[in-house]
C-alpha cells in the first residue's frame, strides 16, 4: 500500500468482526512500530497487549464500572475546556456518529447502547494499552507515545486490520492494573482497539472531515 493511501485511508473502526487476530500478525505490527521515532531515541513507551480471557475480563470491568457510575481516575486526564474550534469539530463528529446509526438526539437507549459498545472496545478481539513512565518528562513521552500509536494504526491498516483509539479504555487504571499487571510506575495513556473491520457497519463508512490547510498552517516567507 502507498504511504499516502494508508494515511488517507486509515480511519477509526467502531465495529469489529468476531475473528481473532493471530498473535503472529500482532507481533508483525509491533515489530514495525518499534521503529517509530522518539526524542533522543529514548523509546519511552510500554505496550500491554490484551486478548482472550484477559481482554474479556477488561471489557466486563470497564462496562461494569461505567454502568455503576464509578468515578473515573485516568492517569492522563482529559481536558475539561477545549478551544472553540476543537470543541466544534468534536461536536460535529458526535452528531455524525449518532446520525450514521440512525440514533436521534432524544434516543437515550440508543445513545447508551453506543456508549456501552465504546467502553467494550467495539467488540475488538485485541486491545493494546499504551503506557509511559511516571516522571518529569511526561510531555515529551506523550509526544513519543503518539508517534508509535500512529505507526501501529498505519501498519495495521496496511495489513487489512482496523484500529480505534480509546480514552474510554484507560479511565479506571487501578482496576486495569489488577487485570493486566501494569506496574504503578507506568501511566496508562490510551487503548488501541485492534481487529478486522466489519465493512457493513455504518460507522465504519461515513464520510470524514478534516480542517483545511489554511485553518492549521501558518506560512512565514
């Protein structure tokens, strides 16, 4: 696959087939991804791969905690206030996600079903938790972990798989550590749902939008 085609063709997958991803394929993806750039070649990332019974335990825990209204305590908390332009883009995506599924604004049951699917990693047969160490270089580590995550997503797409980045997979780190044996000195940044896309699902096919270059690029000549 051409690199440009992979960059433009990759998209967030919100429904996966039940088909398992062979461990050998996951290893091939991670083998390529480990060549991602990082500050001073520090390679600060740690990746925890959940499949099978461990992933099932994770999904059960994440859904149970969500339905119980448990307070979230993410190691990397989400911003509470976003700049107006970003907030608008996020709002637009939310509308598309619901409308593509035929969910009306007042359809509480439909919205809750989608939310439950999300915290269950959209039925993905594999979840990769990206982690960094707890130290004073968090900002640089966050940049670097973003680079390896992007590489994982692109390599997976090249192999016919799909991914979805899920902050909702990292909201209960204390419970996750009980299941995945992630040490306390590691921050759990985000989850990467990985699997074979279900092409018939509307959320895997809607037309996407991106900001125009003049919105994000500032030329100085």
